[in-house]
C-alpha cells in the first residue's frame, strides 16, 4: 500500500503485461487505479494467448492477488468503447492508459478462406486455454485425430504446434512462405543486430514437420464445405525481391484444421479513433510521443498497442516507463524509475 494517496485517478484499459505493470507502479505511487478488461479473466495474452504448458496461470493469479492487496481495482468483462465509451472514461479519470494490445490478425484472403476448419490461430488458442482453465467450451476447435497445418510461425505458431500435439493431432505441419533461415549468423547481420537464424522452439522439439518455400494458393474443401487440403506452390524469389508462387509446382497437402499464425497488423482502431480521436502511425499502432502520450491530452499508449505486436519483456518495461510519465503528468514530477523510451526500441531486443 502507498504511504500517501494523491487523490488522482487513472484508468488502465487492458490487463496484459503492459497494463498490469503500469497499474502496479501507478498504484504504488499513490494514485487510485482502475484496470478495465474486456475478457472474463485478467492477464491479456498471458492468460488466453500463451498456453499453460509454456506459462502456468498461477503466476498471473499471484500477481493479480498481490495488486488487489495493494489497492488496484479490477473490472473484468468490461469493454471500453462498448460498455463505457472512451470519451466518458477520459472525462471520469485524470489520465487514461491504453494497453489494449495489437490483436488484429493478418489474414490470408485466398480462395477457400471461408471453409470450415480454416481459423485464425488465436481462435484456437483462446478456446483451448479456456478449456484448460476448466470452462465448458461449446463446439471447441480441437485437433484430435486431425491433420493440422499451421501457416506462419513465431511464438503464436509454436503455441499452436504444442497445443495440437497435446490435443492428439494425427500430424502437425508448419508451412513458411520464405526460405529456411541459416543456422548461423549471416555476415550481413553482424553484432549487435538481432540475426534471423533458424530456431528450434520447445514445441518443434516435441514433433511436427516444417516446410519452407511453401506458398499456399488455395484452401480446398469437400462437398460439406469443410477444408480437406491446401494447394501449395513453391515460392519463387523475383529480381525485385518480391515472392510469387512458381508455375507448375502446385501440389496438395491434406488438412483437416488450418491455423493462420501470420502475425498481427496492430490494435483495433475503430472505437478509439471515433470516440477519442486518437491517431495511428503507419504501422497501425497508436501515435505517441517520447512521453508515451497520444495526441489526446492525458491519454497514453503502452505495450503492443503503442509499438505493434512484440514481446512480454517489452510490455512490462514499457508499462513501468509509462507509469513514470503518467505520474509526472499528474504530479509535475515522479520518483518512479523509467526503464525505456519509445525511441529505445530500435536498439536491441527488437521484435
Ligand atoms: C500466441 C502468442 C504467444 C506469445 N508468446 C510469447 C512468448 O513466448 N514470449 C514473449 O515474450 N511474447 C510472446 N507473445 C507476445 C506477448 O504475449 C505480447 O507482446 C504481450 O502480451 C503484449 O502485452 P500487452 O499488455 O501490450 O497486450 P496484451 O497482452 O495483448 O493485452 C491486451 C489486453 O487488452 C484487452 N483489451 C483490448 N481492447 C479492450 C477494450 N476495448 N476494453 C477493455 N479491454 C481491452 C484485451 O482483452 C487484452 O486482455 C505471444 C503472443 C501470442 C499471440
């Protein structure tokens, strides 16, 4: 508990690692902090994105209990922009921190995309995480006995692979459109650049096949509208650097469940821009200055919402840093530490 309450109020929207880190610091600085979360449970992607086999939820629960004991208030199942408008939230609080993540998934709008069995990775992972938490999930997307194809990679793809294996999938294949990265740091990516090299995640170690230079050109369905295969061609690199499917190389890969793990294009923009008038940068993230403030006075953005889809370490570091900026905005000065600035982002750990 803080020794002195400032009498200032802060709303934090989103309970992922960025929002939680900001809320904890701001509560400790003596402000009255309310965290609003759209989901029924708190934790953001730590709760419903990352599976239990990679991060047990007891760690998130422990932090929530600690923060409640310190005085942070939590309002789950409350969507800002719908249940409470952004502008009325801004009017009700002395400052607002937007920590809503960057969860608009990148799609693959090719023929057959509407077939049953072709889903965004997060649809699959959220349902699986809810089931693991003990919820009854009606018509749960399940991989048992299925040939699963994961399109794309990264942490999201790896979590799909691990979950599908635990569901008892018949096979799990990851398709990447690009070439297999080199095993060692290439000469054109010297230290301290974070090199793009071939990675084997713990999910890959558990099994599954990885195919490279695989351009998916169509999802093929059966007469009931369910996906049955992917039509895939070899990727061709053109002189201008573009990639196209190579003519004459098309072949079919059987599939019962296809999971799109192609990354995220940024935060949801509609209600924020309509109700609050916030701007977005060319990457689709919320426009903000070095002090994390958006172009609306007293409204700050942090974590994936402000930097685009990234990593938990960045979300926590930014959450702690934005707390200092909000504290300074409210009090004129702040004793909180400031680990990072938005301009630090290109230096290392970029993701
Ligand atoms: C499947 C998956 C696996 C990952 N694995 C790793 C990993 O292994 N290591 C790693 O470092 N990073 C990983 N990441 C990335 C990491 O999870 C994110 O970078 C991090 O969670 C971002 O934190 P955040 O607080 O900015 O946003 P989020 O964690 O996305 O939280 C945002 C929260 O805001 C809520 N919200 C959104 N809009 C509203 C609204 N209008 N009103 C109320 N609430 C709202 C959302 O429901 C959500 O709970 C992974 C990401 C995914 C998708």
